[in-house]
C-alpha cells in the first residue's frame, strides 16, 4: 500500500484558477458519488464521522433473516418501505428434521406479509442471484450478510450489516456508519492464463491482511477493468469483506451493461464512473499481468502464498462454488479442465452451483456432464459447505475451496485444514491428487467465455403480495422459533468480572459457530447460546450462566468475518455487558451496540496484557462519562490500578445503549 498522502477530490490546491478549482471541487470518485447521492445525515463526508444513508434495497438470507423478521415483528412493521427487499433461503438447506423447513415457512409467510421478494430453497445463493435479478447501478443495498458488498461489482454501494440494521432500513430508517476513507486501487494489464479474479483478491489479502481494509471503502479503477467481467468483479468485491473493508466499489461501465443485457435487464443500466481528475485518500496499484496462482493457507484468508510454494502437499477434497466464485466461467473453466479426464481416486471434487439459472445454463452447454463424468459430485444451488452445511472434509486432511473464508471449524469439521484458491487451482489439484500449480499441467489453458444468452429462470422467485392480500397472511411459526429476548440497559454505575480473554482475529464463526449443528437454532436464542465460543472456551456458556453479567476481553480485529448478529445477541443473553478489545471489526462492533453491549478499546495497548480473567472492573457514572469525551477511566480490582478506555460512540449510539438496544430506542423515538 502506498504511503502517498491523502488528497480528497474536493480539496482546493494552493494555486489554481477559479474555473480549475471548480472542476477539482466537482471531481468525485464513484464511492463519493454513491454516498453523496444517498446522504441524509453527515453531509461533509468527513472520514471517521457518523453519516446516515438512505437505503434503496435490502438483502436477507435464512441464517440471519429469521432474526430480521422477528425484529420487524417486534417493531410492529406491516410493510417494508424500500424499493426492493428480498429474502433468500440459501444457507440452511439441509432438512434432517423440522427446524430448517419450519423456518423456511416462517420466512416465506413473513415475506408475503411484509411485501418482500422470496427466493425459495435451491434457487441460489443470495449474492449472485440478487446481482442477476435486482442489482442496479447507482443504488444502495444493505444486507444481513457480510458478503453483501459483492454487489459493488456493478456500481452499487452495497454494505453488510447486522440484521437489526437491515430491519431498520426495511422500516424506512437510514443506515448509520462511520464515513470511511476511500482506497483507490488502480488495475492495469491483463490476467495471464491460469490466473483469475480470485488471485486478484488473494493478492490484496497477501499485501494487506485481514484488517487492512478497516475503515475503508475499496474502489477499483484503471484500464485493467476492461478485462474483468461483472462476475469477475463480484469475486473481488465479495472478498473485500475478508480485508475488513466497509465495502468495495467498481464503476458501472460497458462491462456492467453487457452483464445486464445478458440478464435481459439492460434498462436498469446507467453509467457511473469516477470524474476525471478525482483522487483517493489511499492509493494502491496491481498489474494484473504480473499475478500468479495464489492460495490462502489454514486458517485465515490473509495467510496467502503462491501455490507453487506448497505444491505437492496431499489433498482429499476440492470444492468449487460459493458466493466467492459464483459465475458461469468459474464452473465452466473447471469443467473444461476435467473434460475427458478423471479426478484422482483419493479426492472428492465438490461442485456447489450458486444459482438455479447458472446451473441450467451449465447443463445446457454440457459442462455439468463433463464434471459428472470426471467423478465430481453435484450439490444443490446454495451456500452449503461454505457455511458448514454439508461437504465437511475428513479429519487431518487438506481441503481446497473457492469459498471466501477458512476460519477454524467453519467447514463443519472442527480440526479442518481448509485452503482458499481459484477454480483453476482447485480443479488442477483434484486431477493430480495433490496441491498443484495449474501452470504445471500438461495441457493448454481452456479459455471460457460467458454466454450472451444465459438461461433466466425466475419462476421460483416469488413476487411481493399486494397490500390487501398481504394483510390476510398468517405467519407460520414452528416450535423452534422463539421471540426476541428483551434486554435491560446498563446501570449508571456497576462492577463486573472479566469472564473470558481471547487473542487476535477472533471471528464471529468462533464466537457463534456456523454449521449444521448450531445454525438450525438461529431463531432460538436461548438454545443457540449453548454454542457460544465453542472451540475457544467450551465452558463459556455454563460459566456465563453461573456468573451472570460479565466482561469479555479481545485482541485485535475482534469479531471479524460474518455479520451474524447472533454473535452479539447470544453472549448478551448469557450476560455479556461490556466487550473490551484492542480494536473491533466494524459489523460486530455495531451489532454489540445495537443489543446494548458497551464496546470499548484500550487507550494504552499494554493494558490488554495487564488484564486477566477474574479481574473486576468498576464503571462509575457511565453515561456521563461517555457523553463527556472519547475516554473513560475504569478502576481495576477495588482500586488496585486503573485503565483508560476509549468508546468512539456517537450521541445517537449512547442513546441506544441507554435504551437497552436499538429496538427499544426506536420505540422511544416513536418510530416504527
């Protein structure tokens, strides 16, 4: 990353004519254009200041959507107020008992009641499906899934958030966040054979790590863009979440127009490009022609090395699909590589289609037959193994996956060894039976083009009901669905023990595990809380019940990864009142506030080392202290010493904490 100083597009140079100054002041990048056109609060767009954005579209999926629907029920909302809201069933597709199908019925009847599009199980992963059917340049999208930024690939401002923030947007409220810095990444050159879009985002992770994008929006520009399709851009924008970025943005150009034309939606296209002469707060550049196949080793998306460095390591599974490689070419390239060949006897090649339409197009064009003939296994369209819902790898074996995350245990196998790579690397390795640099294969690169006439199937995408009909819909709630718990606000003064201390980069997958055992309880907070911190501290739930209200200490980048608000709600249900970390991932920090947990950071990072489980921290006149400034002093162990903590909360967020959470605050404001 360049150390070049920031220069806002609208800053005035020291010497300039009046006309040139006006031109520079008007020169905005794509991110600034998107934000400015949706600003309802915080008009200066000053990095670090809270802004409020009008939200045009929302996206919810079943792992988080049930909480959103329960939150809307608690608010008393009877009709969504967005231009488009869509509910997808793509995560919890395994139906080994009644819990998942019960929740699907609840989501469908809730969608009918509220005027929300409903995508049935098997219809596809939310992100590529939403891009195909609803994505529109120039619009804002808020989704209760951390990979919602994938829609930035077609010129949208698409942000992942906790479910309750999405519920608020569906109710017509602004989305509040800190104004990010804009990180411009110039792309030049063209990708060589055997290198694809996944290697571009892995290169970003190799350079900058899993927190390199914190507090930033990444905007890609430059001549290299013309060689990246809309779905290639989707791959890059999707995994910007692994950098910790607020979102990623691409311009809406002729490539986007071609994509929407193929989807028979050219009328939704509009051009959106950066103004000539605009600038960025931070600068970076990637020459696509210099990239090589890359791979993220276990167990972090930031643990990236060239494939050639670990080539030859054994393999038992290769997995192609997920929202991080969802396009037609991602499957077609693998199909062409294995055509008339057979995968290694010891490797299971998993094909995870990402939408019904893409699966139908691949079938029409013969690619599915090539994959099946090679020995690959075909699964239903959905997230599936990416979220630990099937396709779990064997113990003590390596699994290569084109998914976005390889956090410990996310695959469904507790002691997993998951690598992240491109479809080319996954297919090459499946053929050879070991991790393989695809450039070493003894055949030429099979170039694949996206079809100009993809099959478009919207028959399983259910339109919103008219108001009169919607009001007659009765919600179907299965026995596993529990109402959202109500929480009391923090008292003015209190003393609490530190119950748990963890290290750096603790993900929401570790706070609240995914997978087939835990996620079916997503609409049952008392039950899902039993899984909190599994694999980190298996005794935490029982210790929390025995202790009552308590504090958790975290290291850097605490709460990275998934947007699932269960990672805030379930610990809060078990008595978490204060979380103190070296720093927080954006979505989890906001989720904590939304459910009445006070998030604080260390003013002096050495204080992280000085605090241990069992220490007792005393907070005095907390709301006065929060309102008085950025820091507050806390007594440790009856005055033995003190630590200074920072909060970074806006006036509105302090009010939310005083109310006990966002829902209660909204009721007090007379909003619904």
